[in-house]
């Protein structure tokens, strides 16, 4: 059953455009999505003990689910406390475990997957759509390689998109588990890109870019990278003494890379997800930045979003973000985050991403605690 279900999900994603469907034919696509989403979540109910307890505590009847909106979400906070998985590790040929960054807590979230086939499929499709075909660029990575950072979904992501492509490593392993930016390699890559007129994709965490730009500022280093060069950053600035605003990030990319805002892409994801949200950022016109207060992340077509009250699970625009990720087969497809966001009327974009305030976040904790007390 699991292999048949994985194949069905894989075929659905392969046949889907990355950009969300709107207009003619959207109803048929939504019906197909709902059928597969309900089938997947019902399967996860029977194969994941923590999820079964969450659903049973909610009082929801899985047999009554008709659309993805009926599916009971799994609080992501439980990924720190429970083994949220739908398979037995000892029987999996290529299991992986993704750890969260752990920047805000000593407890790292753990996401178990039986294999990376669906994960690899969606990142290839998303990357080619939002960034471009890998072979068209030179690459500079500001994160460790997948083999050096085996529990990082980010490191695995970059390993997938650069498979078979030569790239520069902008980090070095100074000791086990400790990495530093490799300044000489970074400068060599940027110089080579300019000299050979080859566009470069610089990829890393927002935190790493903040450090990089500060060093460039101190040394007064600036490049005018070839047209088409792209900066892709992910994550936030947790732990940084002086976090940068998005506008400041974009301005530094222009000053030090010569990369204008339409080519500054932010990726939003979590270790608990298989898919990601992507956005170009501010619009650059001459020396001015416009639309500075509008950041919109686009979801891929196999992902859905809504906001709910974390206790009642009823739709609530002031509640927490719930993400349904069809590629998240091996852990849980329907995730209740601890973030808030504004969702566009057509449901294709999210904006104004922020951490939920105390009262709302407490509601997420209450839901998780009830599950833990029940033995999840």
C-alpha cells in the first residue's frame, strides 16, 4: 500500500505545474487533490500512533473527511517530543532524519522519512521553476555539503539541485560539526563569475549572508556579477545581535553583488516539511526600492494553506498557519505551525509571516500537551 500510495503522489506532483492552478479546470484539479490528500491522511492516521492520538483527541472521524480542510493538523511542536513517522526505521533501506536548526530551543525537532524520493522530486521542480535550470549557473554554497551535514534538509536540498554540477564551497569544516565561511573560496568564485561572465547562484541561510555582507563592508568588497545572477536565502536571523530587515538584505545584495531585488529570492520552509514556499523580494527601480512592505511567498500547487484557532481548529484569520504538504508522506502531511500569516484571497500566496504571539502559541502548546499526556 505504501509504495502504491507513494507512486500515486509522485505521479500527481510530476503532472502538476509548480505554480498554483487558477481559472479553467481548477475545480477538477482541486477535487483530485482532495481525494489524494484525504487518502494520504487516512493512511497516516493508521500508520502513525502520535497522529492517531491527535485525531482521536479532536473527536474527528477520519471516515468523514471529504477535503484537505477536514484533515486534523499535527502540531509541529510534537516533532520534538514524539516519533512522528509512518514506517519502521529498521525496515527502511534509506531512511533519513532531518533535525531542525535548534536556534530557539535545546530540543531539536526530528523529522523521519523512509526515503527522499518525494523530497527530491519536489525540490527539483521547485528549484527549476523559481530559480532556474541548474546547468545554467555557477554555484556558490554557504552551507555544508549533505555528507558533512547528514541531518540537515537544507544541505540535502542543495546537494540535490547541484548533483552533477561543479560548484564552489563557501564553507569549510574546521572541526567535527563546526563550519566557517571560506573567504578565499567565496572571493575566488565571485571573481571567476565576473571574469568569465557566468551568472552565479549564491545560496545560504539568511544568517550566513548577514555575516558575509558585514565582512564585505569592512573590507570594502563589491562585485558587479553578471546579469542573471541570483541570491537565494532561507531562514531568519535568530541568534544574530542585530537582525537585518528584508529591505536591508536586498540593499546589501545590490551593493556587494550587484544583484537587484527581482533576483533576490527567499525560501521559506521547515525541517518538518518536504515542500517550500518561494518569493522574489522587493522591486528595484534605479536607486529606489518599491513595494517594500509586501513580501509574498508562493506555494507550489501540491501544497495548501489555511489559518485556524489552535485549540478549536476552526478557521480563524488571527490563528496559526496550517500547511498541507502532499509530499510529506512519511511523517505528517497536515502541519499546524506556531507561525501566523496573511493568506491571499485565492489561497496561492502567504505574506506577513511572523511568530504567533504568546496567547496563540500557548494554544498550540495546549494541543500538543494533551497529546503527550495521552501517550503520543
